């Protein structure tokens, strides 16, 4: 399949923040600090009902297998559950864990061998939304001012991040994403994630909620 790519030096709209809704913010804050990703997310107390797959994952791209193992180990030591043990694959090396609050994290590298010791450095954080119709949702976001950076037909789309955005936004077919994470695709209730935008408040076709970034104050550490 031919990849269509469009780029822009500065997106008009971008994902400015990611807020996870959790039952116990203090416990979640301790977990994410130990995991090493606390600077990339915000936390908000919520008792919203949710069952099964919440329809998204946060993915960490790191330099090599040893660093993948380091992050997976830190997550497990802090209370995470392993959904997919870290292992080699055709595309590299990676594993999947689920935080105590239910959020699924994928840690991966395209490198199959280490070129140095493990670090605690993260090259990229990507929020993958599992959607029913990638093309339709992509067009919805384009209409909201986001700029498409990569697009693989109806399978995957990635948006250009803002200069100060800590997380990149991407779309993937919901069932394909669940399969990749090793979980059933079924799920009901709240996604328990709120996205901060420079374009105001809205809800996308798959019920992911966005709020104006200015209204999202950082969570105290």
C-alpha cells in the first residue's frame, strides 16, 4: 500500500495534553513517577464507569531492548500487570503492560539489539486511539485543524505534533489495536481519558473527549 504523506511546519491545532481519569490520583501519581512517564500525562479523579478495552493505548518508543526491559520492569515493580511480555518481533522488540488504573502502555523499539546500556530516556510518546473508521475520524480531525503527517489508507493515520506537545496523536483501527495489545476489543463506558486541544472543547466520532488546553491546569506533583 502506498503511503500518503502531508506535512506542515506548524499545525494549527494539536494535542496539547493528555489527562487520565483515575479513581485514586495519589496512587496513580506514585505509579507514573516510578514508571518514569509522569511528565507526559496529567491526572484527574473520576469514578466514571468503564469495562473492558477503553479504546486507546499510550506507546513509548525507546532506543533499544534493554531500555524496553527497564521500563517494563519499573512498571511491574510499581504494580502494573504484564499483558504481553517483552519479546522480539519482525519490527523490533516490545512489550505491553497495564497500569493499576487500567491504562494500557506499550513500550517498544525498532532495534533488535542493544548498542549501549539501558537508559531511562523516552524518544517519543504516542497516543493511539482505536477508532471504527480511520478515514472518517482523520477527516474529522482535519476539519478541526489538525495536520496529517502520515496516512496509510483506512488503517492508520498520524498527526503532526505541536512544537510544545509532549505526546503525538495517531489513529488505528480499534480491533487491530486491541489485537496488537493482546486484549479483547469489547469495552463499554467511559474511555477515562481527556485530551487537551488548542481548538476548544469537542467530542470525536468515537466519543473521545477534548477540552480547551487552557482549562486544563497541570496536576501538582
